[in-house]
C-alpha cells in the first residue's frame, strides 16, 4: 500500500474539489482587491489595477503599492504559514487540538522574540532568530516531557496548556521589568497585528513559506501514512521519529517567523486545517487546502480588523481570537454530541 493509493478519490469528489479551488481563488482575489481599495482614502478598483501596473497618479501608486500591497501579500502568506504549521502539528499529534497555540510553541516563540525586543533590538534577523529559538526550545521541552509515554494524545495537549500558562506568566514579568516605552511596544506587538507590518518582511516571509512548502510536499507521503498509526506507518517503511522531528522543526520555523513579523496571531493554525479538511472532504490532511484556507481566514480577519470600527484599527489577533473561539466552542460541542 502506498500514500497514493490511500488518497485516491472518486471522480465526483475530484470535480467538487476543483470547483472549491476555483471558488477559493476568486475569494482570494476579491479579498485582495478589497484590501487594496478600502481604507481612509477609498480607491476605485480600476484605479487600483492602474496603480498595480505602474499607471495613475503617484499618490495613488504610493497608497496601493507602497502601503496596502505589502499588507495584503503578507496577510495571505502569514495565514498560509500558520495553517501549514497547525496542519503539521495536528498530524504528528493525531489530534485536532494539536495546534501550536495550544501546545505552547506560540508562547515559546513569543518569549524568544520578546527577549530580543527587551534587549534593545528590533531588526528582522534578530526577531526571527529569537522567535525561532524560543519556539524550538518550547517544542523540545514539551516533547521531552511526554516522550516517555508517547508524543500523541491528550497528555501532549495538557502539557502544552501548562507550558503556555507558565510562559504567559514569564512574558508578563518580562514586560513589567522593561521600561515603559519597550513594554508599550511589546504589548502592541504581542496582540498580534498586521497594522504595523511593512515590506521589509516580504522576502523573509515568502522565502520561508516557499521553503517550508517544498519540505512539506516531500514529507506529505510519509505524513499520510503516519496518520494511519505509528505501527502501521513503520510497517510501510516510515521512520516515525525522524518524521516527527522533521515536521516539528518545519512547523516551528513557519510559526516562529510569522510571530517575529506580526506577533502571535492565534487560532488560524488551529482552525484552518480542520476547516479545510471538512470543506475539501479529505481523509488525509490536505496541506495545500489548509494553506489556502489559512490565507483566506487571515485576510478576511485583517479586513474586519481594519474596517469594522474605522478609523480605529483593531489588532488582527483580536478578530482571529473571536473567530477561533467560536470555532473551538463549536468543535467541542460537536465532540460532546458524538459521545452521547
């Protein structure tokens, strides 16, 4: 048995997925156009297209290409990266709650980046290295604490929740010990937002997304077999320990780079893979569909955050928390109903 045979689907399902992909692409373009057009200075769609092709007046080109386009591109890419990270951890934990938000990895990456900010550096490289280091350290700690009884199941979730709570207390103490200006900067960044993000992050984000996507594509056949169970995967030639470590490292790097760029944006990693699984009706984890769902979810949330109470702009993380909280409540209530 191979991964290809496991993911073989009927013709009707393939046709349905093609329709969903085409529809998703249209929604993605529509959200991008809304992000480029709406704002304190509303710009008609024809003028947006003209600015994108280097035409129109210089003021319009500055607003569309210089200010709004980086936010739209980064919103889509960061949403995709968060979703891919969540999908990886949900596969290797074999648990739909196996999100880096819940497992403590987001809190660890936040701690690493926070220490860099308090140390006086806000450069792209320093923030990225701090977030990646914190994320890997927290992931290693969580898996080390549960390794003696297996890395899956409820135990991993409980340890992750406990680590998240402890790191939350540590982060609060770090912010209280910092001076007022640094603490204020850290608090704004810690809410998770695309409001202050700029174009300097585009190369870092896109390179990380492309590299991570290629590695995930290479790991996908093994991850599909791993979802059947560790013993069965081993019988089919998969090396579970190597696979878990590779997936964990890629998942943490994808997550940590987004945190360095925009702060911790919660619940996209949790919700997007499960929404994609239901919409695309996929048995194995649909990584590409998860990335598309994450991009749409974050772009929609950011549009709400920017325009819902305009001219006041909410942190994007507040909107994703509201959406994710509703999704989590719905998921848990559905699980309770199935037990009855």
